[in-house]
C-alpha cells in the first residue's frame, strides 16, 4: 500500500536538462529497493548514505539505538559524500520511518548540504507509520528547498510496488 502526500509542488516545469539524484539510507534493504526502482525509472544518479559506524543487525538493538539517537538529536558521522552535489536540481531523499521521522544518517546528510534552489522529493518506507512527522522535520533542516509530492510505502509492499512508483513518477513528470 502506498501513500502520496501533497506538499508545496514547485511551479517550475520539470525540464530535460535538470539533473536528478536519488539519495537514500537503508538499514534493512527496503528503502534501497525503492531507491533503485526510482533510479531505473528516472535515469537519476544514485547515492547511498552510509554511517561511519554501521547499525547493529539485531532488530531490538537497532530499534533501541535509533530511539536513543533520535531522542538526543544525534547526528552520526558519515563515511561518504556525494560528488558534485551542486550540479543536481531535483533530489529524491529516501529513509525508513524511524520513530515517526527520518533516520539520523539522513538528518546528517540534509544538514551537511545546501539545498537552496533545489527540489526535494521525499520517499519513505515504513511499518505502518507512513510519513509520521518526517516531512516537517525535513523542511526544518532544508528551509530553502522546495518540496514536491512524496511517496510512503509500507515495508511489506516494497517488492510489489513497481506500478505505484511508476504512477507516482508520472504524476511528478519525472519518468525517463
């Protein structure tokens, strides 16, 4: 099941000359699956956010760590960064929904870059919380960016959602 949310859609027309980047963090692989679907359908470049220290693989351990990081506003160090970030006009930002917001590595990435004049297209994978308050949190971190319509996909539907992703990208006029 997917959820589309209408945000302030920029007035600019999506042009063929606009450079698109898909940025994501994925702990379980669900967000990666959606990011790869978006990349294949748009011809965008792909970038995976990787924290300096990997999260535990045990479910309960990662849940406890994520909750602690979110509650303390922790920003983990990242081991990689996007080359030539300034050349991109439209940036898809993907994250799992952790405690109703974006994962801390995504917050680190957003704080690290200047999104002025760029369009952010959010997408989330979730276990039932949809976007939570992740969109408003992203807007606080990127106040000078425009936001476009986002997509939230329940984790149990990630592998069966290709049509939903394509339909969403058609709505955004971003299919290649």
